[in-house]
């Protein structure tokens, strides 16, 4: 028998073990996640005859429209199924329950960042559309820039809003920037900034995110995906006239037969939205 529910406080070690199985070699980030980000009430799990078989973590986030309107969302992270239980539709069951719960909470968008090209195709089956992209510079030259510290979060937030305030974007308040700085310190990464640009640079020298006129030689690449969970509030949020055909669909259910409509809506409304530098 399959049971879908949220994790209980006493199940943390079992979920940690499932993480180890699904994402081997990721011990450093696993410890960071379970120290700073993990919450049982945000961990949806699937059990098969009482055995932990699959998991999906729902991290709250929000997006901001150009007019300042805010749309609650969830970032779906560390979605994994134990190999013994793969091929049984558990990922789809977790996503279905997630969409249903988000619909009840009036959260309009679900987002994720696929770890490989094949996963872009996999999540497209559940109505996700690759609507987020990022700038990837040929080189990351930070000469003349300063390494950001907690005292720079106001400047970083202002730079982000200066460059992306006219677009749909992930809401990043000062608490968000403090969290990113903490994550960077944990993994040997740095945020560099000057008066009009910044870069989030990994320990190996590659860029997680670059923003500003300093980075002119960049390539756009697909980065993340979104699924419209509830069309009507998303349309109102972005000031788009509701479509009767869309309004009649139960968009939180992947079996509703409306995936094409959702993809078209997500691509049309959100293409080019900003959601870089998410948890790796």
C-alpha cells in the first residue's frame, strides 16, 4: 500500500538516508540542507507498505511582478525515489499531492531546477516549462570588485532590483541575501560586487549568477522550470485577462488533461523571469 503524507519529526534520519541513496557524493550539501533548510512539514514523502520510498521537499518562495504584486510559490527540491521503488509512479504521486496542497494554500507557481538535460524532458511530462534562464559568462574576472559581507546585503538587494525590477523575478529581501551569503561561506563560494554589478562565484571559479553591465560576454542558457498550479490567480497577478478555457480546468491536477494549456500560459507569462542562484 502506498501512503503519501508529510514527514514526521522522528523520520529525519530515514529521510537523510534516502537522500544519501538518491544523491550519493553530496554529503556536504546534505549536511547544510538538514542544518539550515529542512523542515518536516515541508517534506512530502511516499511510503510503500510502511517503508520510506520517495521524497519531495517544498521550499516556500515568492515571485514579484513588475507592478510589485507578489505571488506565493514553492521551490521543489531534492525529489528522489529509492531505486527499489522506481517506475511505480511515486514521483507523479508526490507532485500531484504537492499541486493539490499548493492549490489549497493559494500558491500559484511551482518551480524546480533540473540537474540534467534529461530531467527537463522528465518534468515536462508533469506540466513544467523551461521558463527561467541565466547568463553564463565566458570568463569571470572579479578584479576591482569587493567580496561581499553581511554589511553589503542592502547594496546587493538594490542592485538586483535595479537590474530586474521591470521583470517577473524571485523576491529577494535582505534575509534572502543573508541566507545566500551563509551558503556561500559553507561551500567556499563568494559574492563579488562593485557599484553596478555583482557575481556569485563557485569555489572552482565558475559563476552561479552574474548581474550588471560588467558581464557583457555572456550566453543565455536554460536554468529552471515552472508549472502554473492555479491559473486564475496567476493571470490576475500579472494583469492578464483570464481565458475561459483555462479557468474551467483543475490546473492543480496533473491528470486534468490541460498540460498544454498550462505550458503555453507559463511560457507566455513567465518567459525570461529571474530565478537564478537557487540552492545547488
